[in-house]
């Protein structure tokens, strides 16, 4: 005797063509133990408005089970916004992403003027004006693709901070050279470097493409 | 939709986008690889071979050995 009442509730909602609510309602009904109490609420609610059905069912359920002291956590977070899909991970969140274009919830809460537009949306779309279409888009989404992809100029601050970091590193190197490193060995003096260069030329190091190839041995000086 | 008010755009290509991208990338990479190969061959490898051939054409090893010995770099063959 419970089953026909549940089916009657579902058929009522189906007539109003709210598929998401039907699925949620039926799932919810079959899930609960106190079917009798709930079905009575459901049968009464089908005469009322469709949108608050879920919240009223849930509050009825809350009254039925005394140990549920808090309200629906999803509703607290998202308010009156409609869940329209699975989203990225099943959580009812909104995000504008180019590679994930369909968020789980609509952007704006349902207000009376948006509700009017939604009723008009059920009819012929060519009768909607451009402004109405834009309003419907903005009701479901925060930014358009053009706005999402618009350049932010963030690269300038990134480059600036990177260069500031590099220059700070250079200051640290100067400090290290002055206060930390030991002095260079004496083989770095100009006279000793000169002597090393002479020895390399005597040994003819790099005779074909390297150092000695640039030295003219007949004339005893660098090649032009 | 008021299609009479504005001119409609041509429908963009909807299919085979990855294939086209891959083909284009393959062609570009082949051309660039061959270009890099020939550039290296002419500017580096052949130039180096010419330099070596030129050097050894007029290389007198005894003369170089004596010059180095006189300069005093050998420890086992001191200058006279």
C-alpha cells in the first residue's frame, strides 16, 4: 500500500517535467526506512511548489529522525542554487574553467525575475531577446569564455618578482665574495697568467681550431 | 535567431583536429630536423675537416719538435 503512493508522487512530479527533482526524490524515498511517514509528506507536497520539495522532504525527514540535528549541509553551502550536473568530482561547486566547461551548480540563486525567464526558456528560443538570453547565461555562469581566457597581465608581476629574486641573489654573491671566500691563489696574478699563456703557445695547444691556431709562429705574434 | 540581421560565420572544422595537428607537427619537425642536419654538416663538420686537411698539408713535425724543445717544455729532452 506504500508503493502506489510513491509512484503517484513520482508521476505528479514527472508531469511538471523536473527530472532532476524526480530522480532525487525517488532515490531519497527508497533510501529511507520510515517510508510511511515520508510518503504522506510527499503526497501532500506534490500539491505545493516544486522547488522547495526537496528541502521540505528533508526537513520532514529531520523531524522524523531526532538524531539529525543539523540542516542539509549542501543547502547551507550553496544556498538556493540548482544542482545541474556531476561537475568535476561530484561536489556541488562552481568554477569557471576552459577545460571543464560545465560546473555542478548554476551561478545565481533563483529569483522571481530569473524564474520568469526560465519559464519563457521552455518555449521557442527564437522568441527570446538577446538581453534575455544574456540574462539566462549570466544566471547559470559567472564568466563567458572570452572573459575566462582574457589575458591578466600576470606575467609582468611574475617577471618582476623573478628579476628581484635574481638581483637579490647577486647581492648575496657579492657579500660572499667579500666576507666568506678565501683569497684567490697566486697563480691568478697577471704575470703568472701571462707565463701560463706562453707555455700553452709553446706546447701548441689547439693547433688546428683552438688557441695555437690563432698564433702565427713565424712572425711570433697573433694572427690577424 | 535573427540570422537576417548579422552575417553568419563559416562553420569551423569540428573533426579530425588532433590528426591535423599531428600531421602538421610531423611535417614541421621533419623539415626542421633535415635543416638542422644540413646546417651542422656544412657549417661544422665539413669546415672542421677542411681545417684539419689544411693544417696537415704543410705540417713538419721535426721542426715543431725542435721548436718546443728549445722553448724548454720537455723534461726528458732539455734544450742543448
